[in-house]
C-alpha cells in the first residue's frame, strides 16, 4: 500500500520530517482523544508503525496490519514487542490471526483507502467494521485530490460514506486535518464513523 516505496525509505522520510521539527504524532493524538487509555486499537495499513508505536506508548493495546513486508520489517525492528501482522485488508480476518474482533477503534491513516487495489474499498470497510465492537470507531484520513495524494484520486467522500453505511457504520464527524480542523470541502479529510 505504499506506491512502491520501501519501508526503509518511508521511515527515513518521516525521520527527516521529525528532525525538521514537524509534529509526527497528530494521528495518534487524534485517536487518543476519541477513546480512553487502554482501549484496543487496530492500525489498518500500519506501514512502518509510526502511529501504532506512539499509541502503544500512550497506553493503548494495539495491533498492526499491513500488506507490505518491507514496511512491517521496519515496524518490527522499531517495536519488536508489539503484534505486527502481514495481511491484505481486503481479506482481513482477525480470528485467522488469533486476534479478537472487538476493537474500540480502527485507524486507517496515511492514504490507505486511495492506495487499495481498485474496487476493494467496500470490502475493506466491511472487514474493518466487522473488527469493531458495537459502538467502536473507524477513523480514516486520506487525500481526495492530486495535491494530497501520491496516486491519482480513486475514492470520493460520498463513495467512502456509502461503503461505511453499507457496512453498518454511521458518520460521527469529519475534519480537514488530524488536528481536528473543521472540514470545509478541501482535498484531505479525516472521517470518524461509528459501528
């Protein structure tokens, strides 16, 4: 789900951003504002683990899933004590991994939905919704235009909301950033849906 970038290259890019003073923990802080410490969090499309590692350090019980072996290699090296699984989100089945499907929150940060294989968005939303406990939250942040994406836009907000509704999820709120700025129709959205 990385558009051809290796895990080490991806991690190096974020390390450089952190060295430049950029805040690298907006996604984790946003998620932590939604569920109490100790809540179970699934990082869907976890990549190199940046968000999940931060949430784990804040006291959350986390599980990370990604399809890209090079991304997971970096995550496992950075936090070998955390559970990292290689799996296609379109085929994600917590029980097959020995994981309970009762997450309080599922986060899909980093343009996960636009980077999915074409036509799998609804299936992925369905799989992620099924991993939530009743009342659990699905949080997804992704670009909607070329300025906010490394690939051509592939999913609109109405299409994403339709996928969520079909999977039994209801829109709770939508923001323009992980800092919870109000959404104004721009090219990036962070959506919160509840099961």
